C-alpha cells in the first residue's frame, strides 16, 4: 500500500504533523509508512485542532507579540511601530502549514477509505468537520499574509492564490460542508475524545460553520459588498452559534506543548493599552465604587478629572487624547469588564493579580521615579490603585527619564492571571461575535433574523455573561468614553468637540483646567463620526473579543478603521514606521498601522515561483504595511 504522506508542503516538518497523534503509539507500524487502512481520520483532525492552539514559542511570537500588539489588546511597541521578526514569522508560517496539512490528510484518508468501501458510518461527517476546520485555518493564514496556497498539498512547491480566491474558496467550503453534515449520525463512545472542541457534536460543528461563514462574508463588506451580502444573508438563515455552550473553545493545560496557554509566558507583561484605556474609560457609566471593594473608594477620582500633567516625562506627540497625563487614581466610572480583564496595580490579594515574572518582585513594586537628564530623582510616584496604559511608540528622552510607566510591571494594569496560568479555555468563536455580526449586517440593511439593536444588545449581554458581571443599566448609558462613544443604541448624538476637565501640574502642584478633545478618527467617515451605530457595534465587539480573538480585532480595524487606534508616539522618529512623523501624528492613516505579516525570508528560495505569484497578488511590496485585498487602502 502507498504511504498516506504522499503529498507534503515544503515547509512542513513531519514531527509537527504528528505531535498530537498520540494514538499512533498504539500502532505496531511506523507511522510514516502507515497506510490509509491503518490510520484513523479522527487522529489527523485532532492533530490539526490541538496543534493550532500553538505551543508557547509560536504563541508568544504570533498570538501575543504580533496579533495582540497589532490589535492594541496589549501594549508592546514592537509590531505596532512596524517592527517585524523573520524568525517569529517563519515559526508561525511553518506551524500553520502543518495544521493545514493534517486537516487535508484527514480528508485524503477518508476519501481513500470510502473508495475502498472501508469507511465507517461517521466517516462522511469527519470529512465535513475537517473541511470546516481547514477553512478556518486557511482564513487565519490568509488574514496574516494575504495570498496563500489553496492547493498547497498537491506538490512540493504549491501555487499561490490571491486573497479573493482564498475567501471565495473557504466560503464555498463552509457552505457545502455545513449542508453535508448529518447531525443524526450516532458516534461510537470513544470518538468524542478525539475532538477537543466539540467532542464530535455535529450540531455544534454545523452552527460553528455557519457563524464562521458570517465572519468571513462580513470581511468582504468594503471590497466586495454584493458577495458579502449574498453569503451573509444565506448563512444567517441557518442555525448559528448563539449560546455559550456552543462556543468553539479548547481547554488549555500547563506545560510546554500545543495546549499550553497562549498567553502563559511570564516575561510578557501584557499591559493595558492606550486604546483600551480610552475605550473603557467612562463607557457605560458604571461607577468604580460600585465595582470595587469599599477600601478602594478613596482612590476613585471625580468624573471631571483628567489627571496629573507631566509634559517632560510623558509623550505628547501622538493623537492619543490622554497623552501627557498620569491618572493618579481610578476612573469615576468605567466599563465593568475592565477591572476583570486588567488588574489594578497594588491589588495584590485579587485572585487575578499576576506575579509574573515570578522570578522577580517587579510585579509588586509600585513605587517608581521620574528623573531629570542627569538621573536625579524629580519625583517618586506610587502607582498603587492607579489606572494608566503602557507606552506606545518612541518616547525619546522622555522615556529615558520616565521610570514609572516605561515598561515597569508593577505600575501598569496587566492582564489577569485567569488567562495566563494555562487553566482557561482558548476561544476561537463565541456567541457574542455572531450577534455583533448580525447587528452590523442589519445596520447595513441586509436581511437578518433580528434587528440591529436586538443583536447589538444580545452581543453585549453575552459578553457580560462570559465575564460574570451584571448588565444593570449599562445598555441605557449615554456617557461618552474618551473616544466619544456611548453604549445606548438610540443615543447617537455626537459629543461636543471639547470637554473641560480639571488637572494638576505634576511639577508645581498647581491646579488648572484643560479642554479635553475627543480624537479624530480619519479612517472612519473621515473623522466626522464618533457615536453612530457601527462605531458602537465595533467598540463592543472589540471589548468582547479580548483577550482570545486579537486577530479578529485587528481584522476589524484593518477593514473599517474601527475602533479608534491611537498613533504610536514620535518623540523620536520610528525607524520601522517612517510614514508617521512629527508633522502628521495627529491624523489617522492606514500607513500608520501594520496590515499583514511579511512572508518568511526563506520563501523566495524554496518556492521562487510561488513567492512571485504571492507578491504579484498583493499589489504592493512584501512588507507589513501593504493592505490586504479586503482591507481599507486609505
């Protein structure tokens, strides 16, 4: 018999492919020579799903340092300032090739078994599951690079397809696979353990496929609206993923393998970002004193408090509306999910407080200094029970003199340990996303099973349920956050251009007032709108997707320019982001934000023809700033 591994991708390592197939140990044959008669389809599906959780090495580089940074779900100036690392990119590229190969091998084995009359009653369903997962993986790879090989399993050097063809292909695959899934099929009792997401519950796989089709159809909204609408409306009539028990999620576990938590590396601080700071701040109008222990009430600031101004130590050459100020306490009101996701500095008894890195005491060191040009202490700041974002961009001399917020883990809110200890379940798709997609579609005038407002409010409610916080009066709030957006669906009044806030000069202690200016997001309706329905939808979707779906958050920002992302500071020029300068930093432009990953440097050597095709389809240079086909171009 022919070995099943007769096709492989040039970048695929067989050890990767088989990493999760522990069942091969039960075979008294060499797995590399195993035939389709000896290997079970479900082993390869299990491999494709498990390995796609990413081992800690790949997860740190791609999920954390690329996706979360690009999505502004954490603060790390690397990728957001244009810096890329070929080693990181290569590691991810090779891994996703392996996941795709495993999914395709599952389909190949099933087809061979069917042709020989050796298929089981549930084999046709396994084929559909593998196709659905392969569709997701292709979309993930394409959303990172753009053009990728659809036929990557037909030879050593595959041809590349343009992004449009990739999307049309995966949409067709999802439609057909969902339709062919037979939910009446009864599985053997031991099959469920081979599916770490749904235990081969075919009804759930069908709903996931249909909701995933909504996601990918909506991705085309700005570049191919007719196709987007047709695909979306057709899928919206089907069973969708709308309940928490249908969430596509995979259990993490401690250690060092594909199931180890994607955010578990201790040396990644995972700070609150300026984007999240401005979005959370005041949104929903829920007072901090109603969310926190009574002992913290003393740290809560008035609603009209801007903070303490330190213009010599905090960057100001950015369009971040909060730039130049240190918030020396806790916001009067804030989105209730903020304190769940990011833990207040000094709140050491909070179960979510992270001691990482555990080999130092930095996480509990809340006192830091501002110094002068000669290193002499200007002021000591205790950051306990304060709420400030990490840095973004190049702070120049100001950063050198700032020992408070310039990458010090004890002074900035950091991601909860809930997501860092490899004890959670990594989410790939949750019900809130279905609702927000339906809300956006309804707002566009497409045919949907519920109104835009009902879908929007259902999405918010679903997210609150995940965080185990009450919705209360949140949905009726007309309070603006620091981006100028409110929660209430019917409240679409634009905020005033400025708002007078109180502040204190950090050097003289002199009180004063400042005209706070809401940021202008030139990427959305030329900056004229801050509080329309679509802004509300994407704002809430962005919050809900944290921390598990940064790639989706990044994709929404690339597609729509929403939510508002501040530019990196340019106190000094950014070497990897030359388009952003000290003369244009107050404007938002596509060129100021990473759009994709550059192909691995090895690709031109291993597949020169394919690389040439890929770059040609890109329509621009092979760098981080060439927008993908479906993304905004200006």
